[in-house]
C-alpha cells in the first residue's frame, strides 16, 4: 500500500491547506486607513487658498472668512458683531466680555461720582 505522509496538526501547527502560501500576504489590502475626524477635514478645507475678489492675492479660506466677518461687523451687522465677539473671547485675543463690563461699570461709577460731587459743590456755593 501507499504510505501517506502524515503531519501533526494541533496547537500552533495548522493543517497545510489553511496555511499562508509562500509569497502571499495574509492581509493583502493592509490595515484600513483611519477615518478622518471633523476637525481634520475642517482644517484641510479652511487652509485651502482662494483668490479674494478685491485683491489679486490668495488667502486661506479661514482668513477670508474672518475678513468678511470683520467687514460685516463694521457695517453694523449685529449677528456678525456678536459672532466676532464670541470668536475673540474663545481665542483669548482681546478683553473678555466680563472685563469689558467691569470697565464699563467703573466708567459709569466715575461719571456718577463726578456728577454728584459737582451737584454737591453747586449746592454748597448756593447756600453760602
């Protein structure tokens, strides 16, 4: 009779027909790419350069949007002004809204104190 070649099959020794073939990868397409998150896509889009209508220069979209927002705010658009204020607050560029309120209150208090002192001085002169 013909002798069959028997190979041991078991732990860490799979059957020959299921083993990887020589020269072929077990993962032919490789590891799938990581899906881009929203911030990455947004940064890529905002960093693209576009030609601005008034100038011949190219600016990143991010800069062009900020310039347009500034224009609208200067024209008196209240929503644009509020959005610009929020961007400045979140970027910690300018004084915060709380600081502006505190400064405004201090100015009002100084003005009231000056007004009261002027009234008091007038009253004192009239009583003499």
